[in-house]
């Protein structure tokens, strides 16, 4: 699954276009390397997303094309949140 689609489906970022912009700005890393919006995400990958002054690191548990709002948090596990 594409990175931008995963971020939207998991509701880490609300819109896919916004997820693409964030990735293009270099604020997302996958397994320690910079990622583009088209980067393929698989279960077990680690994503680090910079939201302003906060970096959220999550581990991908599952990739599904659609998911209900209540089940969105099951797609990932937050590893750590830190302020920079």
C-alpha cells in the first residue's frame, strides 16, 4: 500500500493530499530513510512522522484498503512521541 494512502486510511493524517505534501517535504521516514508518498508500506515497517515540533513513531500492524473509524487505530501501534 502507498504511504499516503496508509496515512489517510489509518487517520494519522486526515487527507491524502496533505499526506503527500508532508512526505514531499521530507517529514516522514520509513525504517530510517526518507520516504516519498509512493513508498510501499508493509506490516512491520516503522514510520516516523514530524508534526511541527513533535515526532510520532509508529509501527505498521496491518494494511487495509478501507477501515471503519473505530478500527483505524488497529492498523498501527505508537512506539514513541517526542518533542524536538
